[in-house]
C-alpha cells in the first residue's frame, strides 16, 4: 500500500471536476490521506471523499 497525502482539490479536479464550482477554497484546501494513493481512485470514491470531508469540516466549524 502506498499512502499518499493530497489536497481535496487534486482529487476533485482529477475525478469529478464538475464539483469544483460548488466547493469553497477552504474545502478544496483540505488535506486528505489516501491509503492506496490517487491512482486507484474512481469517481465514486472521490464523491464519498468529498461528502465525508465536507461533513467533517462543517463539524469543526460548528464546534468553534
């Protein structure tokens, strides 16, 4: 397994670029650790990562 750390923007731009206009810059700048690297991701995986990242980011904002 090759772990890889990337920005959410890189995942979105590569696999689901149509989502870019709907995400804030702060969301796009989130750091994501991929267990198997970017090369094995599918668009469905990218959608799940985006959904989870937004939920986690919103939790952090609410706690502040």
